[in-house]
């Protein structure tokens, strides 16, 4: 353990580190699915509010997303609890320290979510009220959830650099720190934000395919519009991704350049799948009678997200390699608790999947 990092908690972990690590990645992937729609879809809905005055398809899209947002927020918050707890179990001495350094902003997360949640509900319940400024509410919700994401990026990027904590604390001992000095902060945030817009575009493809309102013309438009959003956001994210890669220390960056066969292979596979998805979506947009190509391109987002979760974890491990070795952490497994968790997780996945299917199938009855 590096002396610049806090000592480990003397209490043993409640399970083997490999299991906690796996559950961290699994639950984080589950959290990403609604989170991307919330963050990216909220931004697209707010933009569509502005365009909706002259373009009725955009107006209908904004209303469709507004009806889904309260459900998606509930999914995002609920599914975000488990990965946060697993991260605290494995990296508690780091995450708690970084949380204290940005304490003022970390405490703001809950109020920001509450106000954003209420804004989404106002959009839902005031859908027929012409006196309600829906454009303003949409942008309030989108900006507030983007602020929450920015605070999380600050905390989890600061967690990776304990060697900077003393200087940060001496500069701002009041807990009002943001990790501005980290060169990876902005590309990390933009990479996540633009990626969320891209994934939300694929959700719009599915909404257009499964939509039961708006008519056939709107369904066709939404399917193609979502595919275009994904393509444009993905191409922009390639540029931001290069910036993000170069912002890492050399020892971290090089694991994707041949330094680690696993990291390099997963990185290459992710790039390949993104290119395949872009080609399928382009072919689908060029041949409207081949809409199955659009759906295939959209579904490729799932393995890409899995790879992104794995790559994100490899970056974290590479940053902390000189200080933290998970395999050395003591554990006293509580298998009964894990069996209960596994059973409840399966039930939760089934229930959430059924609710998500209903929300996509009947967006106007949510």
C-alpha cells in the first residue's frame, strides 16, 4: 500500500474479492442501461422541445420521452445503489476519502436528483397544460442530471489519484473541492455524456420500432432519427475517446497499446463492434425495407456496453495498481447473504425487464 493512500479497513470483506468485483461490474452494467436513456434521452428530449414548435415529430418524441422519464429515473437510482455499495466495499478507503474532499458537492447529489425527479413528474402530469413551460422543465431536468453525472465523475476520478489529495486538501480543506487539475476529468465526462446520447439514440430506434402511437410515419422517422443520432454521437465520441485515452498517465494508456494483451484485445473488439454497428445502421438507413439491419445495429450496443464496463474497470485497476491489490484483501464470506442477494437479483432483473418491455411497448400509457 502506498503511504499516500489511507490504510485498509481492518474488517474483512463479506465475500471473496473476485465475487464482489464481478458483482460490481454486473450491477454497474445494469445501472448503465437506464442511466444512458435518462442522461442522453433527457438531453435529446430537451432539444426536441425547442424543435417541436416547427416539427411535430420532434414534439411527439419529446412527449414520449417525458412519459418514460419518471420510470427511467426510478430504474436508474434503484439500480445504481448496488454498484456504489460494491465499490465502497472494495475501494472504501479511497472512495470515502475522495467523497470527503468533494463533500459539499457530494451532498448535493440527492437534492439535485430530487429536483430533477420532480421536474420530470411535472412534465408528465402537465402534458396537456399549455400554460406549463415544458421546454424550461425539460432543460432543468437534463441539466440537473448532467450535474449529478459531473459530480460522480469528479469523485471517481479523484479516487484514483490519492497522491494529489494532500495538495487538494491544503488548498480547499472545507470540502468544496472539484477535481479541476485532473487532465482526464473533462474528456472522461464528455466521453460518458456523448456516449449516453449515442445509446439514447438506440433507445429511440427501439421506441420507433415498438411504438404504438404517433402513426407509421412517426415510427419510421423515430427509427431513422435514432440511428442518425447514434452514428453522429459515436463519430464525435471517437474524437473525444482519443482525447480521453491520451489524458491518462503513460503507464495506464499503454495497457491499451499492447502493454496488456487483455486490455488491448478488449479495446480492439469494442472498436470493431462499434464500427460494425455503424455499418449496419448506415445500411439500414439507406435501405428502409431492411429495418432488421437497424435493429441489429441497435442490439450491438449491449456487448459494446459490456466491453466499456470492462475497459473502465481495467483503467481503474491500472491507476491503483501501485497502491491496491484486491486479491490481497482479507475476506470472511457470508454465503447465506450472497444466496439471498442472488435470488433477489434474479427476481429484480425479471421484474425490471418486464416493466421495461411494457414501457417500450406502451410509452403513452406509462
